[in-house]
């Protein structure tokens, strides 16, 4: 029997890039310090890489699906230039009040990736900057969770809390 893959699930805004409200232009996109080193490290350990992101700016009319797709394509190219392969980007374009199944903290984006790519959730990790990221992971069976926090305190929803992406390299082994 083929062994299931392990994955690293990442929120986008606040983890991959500096969070700027309703970001959709590449001119405004700034990668977080340490993201390339972290993803290269995780990839070398055999993790498949996924981005799972709420993008309510689409439903709010601040930008279009096409704007989101163009920015995503540019971002993926930037990773590719550095030898990093993101398997897939999952996004929820809905408003919180839409009560859809894909918006974190609901786990649909992660469950879809687990199913599509034959991922072992118990061997996988979720990195996010909000409690809703941690809840989505736990709801999908991903118990290894890391919250990036500016506060120096552990969040009850996360297994680990760190100040920087560089700190994660010491946790994921």
C-alpha cells in the first residue's frame, strides 16, 4: 500500500505575505520574511505545499476572481523561481455571513486537498495567523498547528505559537 503524503498548509495573508487588507495587486504584495527558507526546508523534508486562503474581497467587489488568479499566478511563479512547488492554492471567495462550507474555520479547503492529493492529516501541519486557521486544521484532522503571533503567548487553539517563520524550522522536523 502506497504511503500517504504529508503536507504543509499555509494561510496566505499574514503567513505567505504581509497582510494588507484585500490585497490583489502584485505591486502591493510583499513576501513575509523567512517564507522561502521555510517552504524550501519543508519541501526538502517531503511535505507537499498548499495555500488555503479566505478571500472575501471577491464577494465584497473589491477585486475579481480574475484579479485573484493573476496575483496567484504571479506568486506561484515567484516560488517556482526559487525551486518551491506549491501543489495548489485553495480559496474561499465568500463573505463570512454566506455560511459557505469553504470559509475557514470550516475545513472544506483542507479536506479537499487531503482527498485530492492523498494526504495524511496526522503527519501534516497548518500554519496560520488567526484562530480560524487553527480551527479549520483541527476540523480537518490536522492536529499539528502553528500560530504566528505578535503576542508572546500560546493560543489554546494552536499546538505551537511563534513570532517568526524562522522559528517554525525548529519545530517541523
